[in-house]
C-alpha cells in the first residue's frame, strides 16, 4: 500500500465511513457528493468546515439523489475498479449525464 493510499484510508477511518469513502487514492465526501483533496490532513479538515459541507449535513437527506451517488460510487465504480478521477473526464461525464438524466457528483 502506498503512502497516499495509507493516508486516505486513515482519514476515512478517522472521520468516519458515514462521511467519507475511498477507492484507495481519492476521498469522496458522501455528504456533499464531491471529491476531496487528500494530499494533507489539513485540506480534509478544511473541507469539513466549509459552508457547503455544513449546509449539506443540516439539510434532510434527499434519498433519490443520495442513493444514486452511493450506487454510482459503491456499486459501480469501486466494483469495476474505475478510479473516481475518471468522472472528471468530459466525455465520461457527458455520457453518464445523458443516459442517466442525472447530475454526476464530482
């Protein structure tokens, strides 16, 4: 396990699997449904203090959107060994948005 993967797993364990998920190299915030820079612990803790994250925690869960992001992340990308950074590819994002009629979390 590389140093980055070790740090990412440590952050997920520290802050909780109900808040963060990881594919080994990227941290995904389940609350905000976005990628979080995991280069340093400071950037992860700063994300937890952002207005967007705090508001998302206070709002009632929108089950349909949350389930879509969870299924996309947990059931599709991780099981197929597709890194989350592939969602940043313009063509992949447009394809998924077109055929799912959903916003794809970044």
